């Protein structure tokens, strides 16, 4: 129970007991002021309700407090004590309802959806860019929130919010769950059961097992990292691709890279798996669930496939005598005021490395979740060719319509916006003597996207990864609820011609270049999942040898 409801119950019980005693005392010593005290519980209750809002499960407490008001009119001891007894009984009944009712202090999920939906519809800056069907989304998702209201089910509401966010294919549209318990239950329900391994799609289209647990039934049955999976629960695995999603991808190629991951969580107590064993024979086994799949799936992504160098943000690592790596996990520093200090430190380090004869520089932006644009500019200027460079252009915001001003709409529906101010930085060309590789993945987002987009234009830079970067770069707004937070793209960044900077349109084709797309093949699987190697880092060093 929430603290104010507990306070309300306790105070009403104390006052009812006091007034029960007072009934006898007042009969002996007549005084009009005793009558006024029977209004006190009701007044206290009104104040507490005003502080923490009305709650239907507390009706017994409210009724009991109101009932005592009649003690002001009926002065007989017996009547007053009956009123006090009923008030106490009502409070205890209400306490039980609060403790055991799923509807206690439940949220109005449908009302919150309407609020979040309307705010996002008004301020989401990529509606035209992504051809968002707002009416269709409203009709599709409102019933899900209404069902969550009827069931008082925070997990179903969280699933609805998560799937709603995925509809936008925008890395900045997401739903964060505040309650850790609800979050865990939500993802466990969405992604199913663990049968001992994950599934990934190779570059040649085959579905294979990865992250195989050696103690599992799957391993004992002969499934290994790289084993081809042919069918899942008697359905061809190809037919299950894209059936479930675990995240929102702006770039369609990125979604295709991960689309096989949810397959290995599909099933109930048992999953029937058809695979090719080490002898080349096709084999079908029944595997029992051993837990929830979400944990294994996220370990597969975060700890293996998308994992970057295991050093802190802005730390340096010597890869070999000619190569260094700068890890950029996010685009933040101690504070906005200290970016000049950060820039000075990086400049001194680069000059020292150059003096040592180091010629190869790797920027590791894998799973860089973004941050400050000022951080990006202070790093870009160090490696940019000499001269003036445009960081990005702002859109022109119309305060009356609360929209960014559109300049033109082409026949194919593509939109250009009115261009506002731009930010400039001066290139210092500190690494003009050597080569630069930027390592990215589908979770290199926002300011990470921005850095990659800008730096990819420099002549000595190569962008590499299994996938493109995320493809989502606009400024972020949010709507906060008691139980979660909805984020979305709310501030517009443009190219000089008024087109949207970085973010994909409804075609979902990547805008940020990927110069070298590393095949996700059996060699990559063996390196990542058997040898525990940083396969992309190996490929980056090979690039320098060319």
C-alpha cells in the first residue's frame, strides 16, 4: 500500500477508537464541543484524498469516516459507539481489499495511452518522413490498453507500449519500464522460453545455433555453435523469420540481421528442433525449457555480437605497434563545460601517438547510445580535413502550429523542410597521415550515428561492421508516466537541402554509409562464440594491411 493510504487507515482507526471512548466521557460531561470532534475523521480523510487522489479500494475507509459525522447529530453513547464500531470494521474491510485486490491504485493505462499518443502525434518530427498512419495505430493499440485496464495488468500494458514503439522503426522511439519486476516479467512473456541456445541468420541465409549452453539438453543432443537449424516446432525456420521482433530497427537490413534471434524462444514446456548434426545427418530432438529466453538472447547480443572493446569510455587501447583504438561508448563527458578539456586531452594523445609512429586509428562506436552533439563536434574537429565543416542544420519551428515548417513535398511523398541555422567546426587534420576505421553496429545510435555520418565523408575513414549504424539522429522528447516513459524524436536536424539528416524514411534504406559490411558467417560464429574473440576488431586490423 502507498504511504498516504496507510496513514489514512491508521488515523481513522485511531480517531474511531478515541471517539468510542469519548462517547462515554461526553455523556458524563456535556459540552457542545465534543460534537464537533465527530467531524474530524472526515475532514482528515478529505485532506489525505486531496494529497494522493481518490482510490476505489479505500471506499470502506472513506465511508467509515463519513459515518462518524452522524455522531455530531446523534449524541447517545450507544449510537455513537455503534458508529465507531462500524467505522473500524469498514476500515479493516477496506484494508483487506487494498492488500488483495489487483485493482488497488491501478493505473488508467488507456487514458495514459491517449495522452502519450496525442503528445507524440503533435510533436513527433518524422511523421511525414516515415509515413506514419496515426489513425491506424490508435485503432490498433487503444483496445490493448483497455484490456490491460480491465485486467489491471501492468505487464500487458508494457507489452502494448513496447510494440507500439516498434511500429515507428525509429531508434529514438522507445518505452522504458520503471518497475524492475514488471520489466522482467514483460520481457520474459514477450520472448518466451530458453531451450539452451540462440538462433542467428548467417549472411548466406541459413539459420544456425549460437550461444549453446554446454550443460543443456541441446548440447547433449549434438547441437553446437554453428549447427544449422532446419525446423522449429515442426515449422520451417524460414517461415518464422520476422514473426516476432525484439527491438525497433530504423534500417531494414539491420532488422534482417537480427530477425532469427526470437525463434529460439518460441514454444511451451517443450520445443521440437530439427537440425543438422556434426555428421551431416538431419535430426529432430525434443528440448525442455530451462528458463526464460530473454536473458540468453540479450547476453548473445550485448556480451558477444555487439560487444565492443572492454575498456572505459574515451580510453585508449594499443592493438599492435601501428594501431590504437579509442573506445566511445557514449557521447558525454563530465559536463558540457568540460568538452574543451576533453578535446585538449584527445589532441595531446593523438599528437603523442603520431610522434610514436602509430598510423592506424580505430574509433570503437559499437553500441554507442548517443549523447551530446557538442561531444561529437569536439572529436570530429580533431580528425576532419583542414577547413570549415558543417555539423548540421536546424529545422525552422512554427510556434503557432507546433510543427516544423515544410518547404516542399515531392510526387513520391518525400518531404523537405525549411532550413534554419547551422553549426560549424574547423578541421585540424591530426590524423591525416594515417588510416581510420569506425566500428559500428545497429545499436550505434543518435550522436553515434551523427559522428559516423560526418566522419564517413573524410577521405581516410572506413566504416565497418556486421550492420549499418542505427539510423536515428534527431533530438529526443519524452512523455513520463508513473510506471514508464515514452521517448520519441522531437527536434529536427537537416541536411543543407532541407532533407532529414541521417534518419531513414519509409523505405528504411540506410543513409549512414557502411564501407565494409563484414559477413556473419561460420567463421564469425566460431570466432565469437567458440574462441571468444573480437571478430570485428580482427577484421579492422586486417583492413589496415590492405
